[in-house]
């Protein structure tokens, strides 16, 4: 646990500035096995203190890889001096950021130490199960990863927070040989928020999921190449979540909007069918914790859900305090920093398309000739909303019935055009939160969605 060495410095914050003083510690542990051989075994810890000061449109920032009171004093002085110096040169008119109400938040999470041996033993049990039940595999990869972000924040407008946010995962990748001898692989993560021993109490609980992964891999082994062209498809929840994050979410981050993203000219306009509503959830979904709960951001703004698309209409952007002032919007807690030495950037939290009313079985039955696309292994998009995602698992649909599996392919399109073709949305929600967003700093994020029936451009052989 971090020891509070910063709250006592609040009285020294410079008047007429917005000031943030943040104490932070990132810890992680990882173990990896490849074909039963241990190829990774790491532990990392990085802690320090940073200060950020805003004065009339300019920022001063300073950080130090130390946590005592003296280090906090030094970075606060340096950040304040930087802001005041820049303000004296830029000479903007007075600008005041939106302020939070005075308050505090702590999630009072108690961390239980976990020995590295626990990760290793768990991975070995999972690996032993795979090799004994599926000896025909070409290779297998099993890894575990635990990480925790602890942040103590004090701001000039009176908001303080102490957040402890752990998450832990097991990753399994199975590889076989295709008909032509080329490798075919599938990958699945298991876990979520919480320490390792909370999420993983018994390796046997993962075995049915691994069995399902192997079954899909065997389907893929007998798979065919899809037919290229514009096709009617059903995107399962994982791909809908990737679309929500990569192809839409980034275009509505206010810093990218100011840089000229496609969302800059579409606020208040139709960008999707009226079946599509997209929200960046802060910490709660349907009365339960979201996959990656964020309660207070790194500017000291209490987090709330941010509506992005409502019934097909683009209604808002994701902001920090400064961009919210520019656009006349309310900051909703989207300023996040990965490490103590990083300045907060506008980031997503749990970005998802909301479920609709259709049953997945009815959606499949409605497709005469198309594809059911399930898993993705990568994705990219730019600020125009143009995207290309890899599809590593899917099936053809013929006359309303699931057919043969398909081999690796891609889908592409322009998000705001493709979303207008959505004509069915399933009533089931799928969430994922095992990866990172790579916008300048790595950042854990959640993404999700229901199945969508729509039209996209499919790649072929």
C-alpha cells in the first residue's frame, strides 16, 4: 500500500492554477510456458510521484521515481514553475478549467500477496491438461499475467482519491497444422479484474473453456477460404467490441477530434442505424462492475458514463477537463495515465454497443448467404473511421444455417458507413478486457457488444 506523502502539500498549491499531485505504483508478475518449457518469469514494480499544473491554457509537468515527501515537494515546485513560466510567455487571457466538487473516493481494496510459484504451478496444471488430452497439437502456449495500478491523487479543487485496481489473466494459445502444413492457431484469455487467487481458484474450472477452444481449432483445421467482397455478416460480440473501441471510440476522443477526426463534422448527425447505441461506461454496467472499473480519473474527475451514439445519432465526445471547456461539454472522467511519469491523456474505459432485442439464432436464420464472424486477433483503424480487423475464427452461413469454418481473413470498411447497415442487434452482451490500447501510452481498457447483422467487405484467400 502507498503511504500518503502528498495530502499535506495541498496548502502549497499555487493560487489561480489547477493542480494535480499523484502518487502511483504499478506492479506486475508474469509466467509463460511454451510446450511445457518455462520461457518467461518476471516481476516488475515502478513507483513515483508527479505533479501537473494548469495556468491559462498551458501545462507544467514534473515527475520523479521516488515517493517520499521531499520528492513530492520538488516535483510540485518544478511543475508550478514550468506552468507559470509558460504562462508569462504565452500571455493567454484568463482560462479556468471546469472544477470537480470537493470530495473523496477510495475503493479500499485489500491486496493479498501472491508468490510467483502460484502462477507457475497453475500454468503447469493447465499445460499438463492440454498435452495429456490433446497430444496431436503442434504446439501450445500458456501464460499468466497479474498487474495492479495503485494511485493516490490530490487536486486543487478539493477532490482526493486512493484507487487500487488489480487484474489477472490466463492466456492459452493452441496451434495445429492445416491441410497444407501451415500453422493454424487460436487464442483465448480468461480472467478479469481482481487478484490472481480471486479469479483462479481451480485450474479444472478452465478445462471446459479450453475444450471449446480446441473444438473450434479442429473446425478451423477443416476450414475454407471465404469468398471476397461485400457480404452480409453477423459480427459476434468480440468483433462488435473491437469495432466500438478501434473504429468509433478513437474518433470521438476529443484530442483526436481537434486533430480533425471524422467525428469533428458529425456531432448531432446520424452515423449509424437507429438500432445502434454506444456508451463508454465508467465503472458499472447493468448494476454490476464493468470489466475494467474506473471510478476517478487522473485529473480528479469522478467518472460517469459517456454517451457517444444514441439511437444512431452521434451525441458526444470523450473529454478531459480542457477539451470539455473547449466543446462546452461536461468532463466525465476520461483522462488517464499509465505510469507515474505519464501525463493523463483522453482514453476510453469500457466502450460498448448496447444489446438489442434479437436472438442470435434468429439472426443466423435470417442470412441466406453470409458469414458468422466470432474472434479477432488484431485490428486497426484511423481517424477517418476506416478500419481493418483480422478474423481468426468464423463460419459460413448458408440458407440460414451454420456451415463450414473459415480460415483467417480480414474485414474492412468505414465505421460510420458500416454501422448504418446494422439491421439486427442481439440481446446478449459479450465483454473483453484482457488487452491494452496503444495510444501513446499502453492502457488497460474494456470493450464489448452484442452480435450485429451488417454488411462489411470480406477478404478472401
